C-alpha cells in the first residue's frame, strides 16, 4: 500500500446551523471533534454576504481553533423557473465569489439546479430541454466572469435531479468551458440513480479517473438502497430507502472511493455531510478505519 500523504486526511464538516452571533459554539464543538476543515454554509455565509467586513475575523476565529475554510457552500438553483429568484441566486453566488478571498479560500460550490417550480431538489422534465441547458450554461458563464475578476473558483456539484445530473452532462459542461476558474466537487454519490446501483463502482471509478485533477473538495456520505434521486418510495412510503444518507449507512461501494482519496488525491479537504453534528465523530472513525488509519 502506498505511503500516506503527510497532510492526509484533511477531515472536516459543513458549518451549518450557526450564524455570526453564535459561531463560537459550533467552532468549539468542531475543535473538540478534531476537525481541520470546514465548508462554510448558511446561516453564517448569508450573514457574511450582508456584512463582508466580518469575514476576516470569522476566518481568524476558525484558524485560531486549528481549522481552515476550504470553501463556501453557495448552493443556489441556477435555473429556477422564477426569474426574480434566479436573479437573486446569481447575485448571491457572485457575492460569495467576491467574498471568498477574505475568508481565506478561493472555492464557492453550487448545484446547477432544477426547473421544478415546487422544489430545489426534485426533478423536472424540463431539465433535459435545450432552453434549460442553455440557461444553466449562461449562468455558469456569468459566474465565471466574476470568478475570473476575483481569482476565485466556481465548483459545480452534480446531482441526479438537477440539470447536470449525469456523467455525460458533466463532460459536456467542461467541454463548453475551459476556464481555470471552473472546478468540480468530488461527490460520486450524487450520480447514482436506482438503475445505476449495480454498476455504482464502475460509475464512481469513471467519474474519478476522468476528472481527477478538477476536484477541489471531497464529500463523504452514502447512497440509499433505492438510489440517490430521493423521489422513489417503497410500498410503505419509507423515505429512508432513498437519497444520500450518512456515510457508511447505505449501499455505495466506499472502498474504491477511499482508495482514490488516499492514493490519488490525498490533498483534498474531505467534508462529511447529511448527518447530525453529533454523529460526526462516528463518521470520522469509520472513514479512518476504511482507509487503514488508526482509530482513536
């Protein structure tokens, strides 16, 4: 087995739930878990967009606790059917791209979104249409202009119910844009629909190999028995059989992913998600066990 990179693993979590006035509580909690990275999300990032002068102090607070902000969780729908909402989403992401350097990072992550009028995460038949695809491409192009001016990076995260929801669509986006300011989130779970579960290992390997140098942040979670799309239900209506649950609680072939992180991209920040903060230590222990590191 190859030697472990000196910085591996750079483990972290999403900084959700706490804002400017209560951030120290979550910082203390994360420090107690031994986290080294955070992906900063709402409500804190929403408040910082309104009060950018506070950004450098927030970054210092995390640094003093031994943590680095590896990226911002912008996550906005780029193709919302509501024009006003779509414009607000774009403006928010632009402000995140402008603010990121003050927080010590260059990365702003977002989904591509869905044309579904009722949900940010459910599918729409219009997602496969030429007008919606062009709307997404136009939005990415506009955001890349802002990223280029600020030396920041727009990191796209695909998802099966979004406009960019398949591997061929990821390829298509990166054929359209050759910008050094465009990157990709490493989240292979998001592409595994129910029909792809039998070949999830192949899908994962293809995704990682093809885009190995484009990834900026890795996510840790899982895929439920009925797939990642979150729309199916069993005959009892059990929602826990769908979606992307907590790490090592589903059916995703984690070992191939773990080998990639350890051997090919040990430099990546690794962010656990889709779990209560109290479950973070258990997820970190499972990760360490799977990659062959001592368990605390």
